[in-house]
């Protein structure tokens, strides 16, 4: 079958070559009515073409994942700010030597939370160990938000076992940059949160939410809501770190106030061990 990825072909009227030339000599790209529409960034970034950008962010990861056989994922969420144990230990040593009390407090907190990094890494290794020998249709791929912290840990664990893994990164003013453990061909960058979250759910066979902040909570409760309202099929929703989650939320208040039904609490479960998280997924799907 003829490949259609060579953008230097004459059938694209050298549009790609023109854009490359402009980027190489840093010439400002000025509006040009005669430029092909699909090769005109000035046009594609207009407010009126936002719908086209939605479609592109939907389509690009879809095509690339299909090409690599990524059909079923285990999505791992969690804080971007929880470092690897070795990083936390090194930072604590520096803080102790500096005598800076604020730095010391932060370093001790990082050391306390670093075990979540290691547990996310171990969980991903377990998933990859199960998945690697299976036929493509039965494989489960680790998918994260692509950033540092817990996300890095899960991508790292999968990579260490030689497994393809997915990163759905998003452009932010700070903090969020792709970690180095994502499979390069599955390292996607998004502008729109909505499209990114849609891609999380499209292939998700389970969600494992480690302790995290606003971003983790946003993604967690969106998925709980989709399952609760039957907009999405039921999947295992696992809150890893029961002490953290139970301290953060008192779901009994929602029941007492009539905001949810008691059976809604069955939509998720707490675990504190990587193997138990995987066992819950295996039980759900009778693997």
C-alpha cells in the first residue's frame, strides 16, 4: 500500500518544504491567502478553526495507537510532584547540609511520599509482565499523563519490562513535561484537556489513581461520573493509598446528604499494595 506520510511529495504542492524553510531561517510566517489551508499555521490557529484542532487532537493519537496495536490500557494517575526514592533521598541530604528549615520540611515530605513512586513502578512492572507474552488483542498497556512523579514511575516500570507504554501529555505553563520513559512513538502532546481525557477513557480497562492534586482529582471524578451515569462501561477504579484517600474524602457525607447512593461507593475500591491492585483488575475481568 502506498505510504501517505511523505509530506515533501509534489502532490502536497511543496507545502511542507515551505514551512520547513521558514522555520530554519526564523523568518516570521506572515498570513498568506495563497498558502494551502492545511499547511497554514496562521489559519489553523484562528478561533474559527478550533473545531478542526479538536478533530486533529482526536485523530492523531487514535491513528498512531491503532498502528501499534494499543487497544486496551491501564490508566495510572497520580501526583507529578512525588519524586523517585533516590531523588528524594538526595534532596534530603542536601537540605540537611544547607540547614534551610523550609527546604528540610519539603525534603522530608518528599521522602515520605516517595514510596508511592516505587509502588506505581512495581504495579506497572506487574501489568507488563502479564501482558508481554500475550497476543496483541489481549495485551494491556500502561497509559499515563506523561509527566513526572507517579506518571513517570508507571511509564518507567513498563519500560523496564520492555513493554510499550503511552504518555498523554499536555502543554502547561509549568511543571508538565514528558518523562523519558514513555515509548517515543506513543508520546503524545495535547492542548485541550477535554480531548486528552477522552483518549484516557477510550481504551481504559482500569484506572489506578495514586495520591495526587487537582489534576488527579479532576481525572478521577470525571471517570467515576462517566461510569456512575453509564456514559462509560464499568471498569475497575482503584484508589491506591487508602490512608491518603480516606483522609482526603469523607464520602459518608455525600450519602448522609443524599447527594449519592450508598451503592455508588461500590464504583471504586481502596488498595495499598501493587499486587492487590492487579488482583482486583484480574478478578474483574476473570483473567
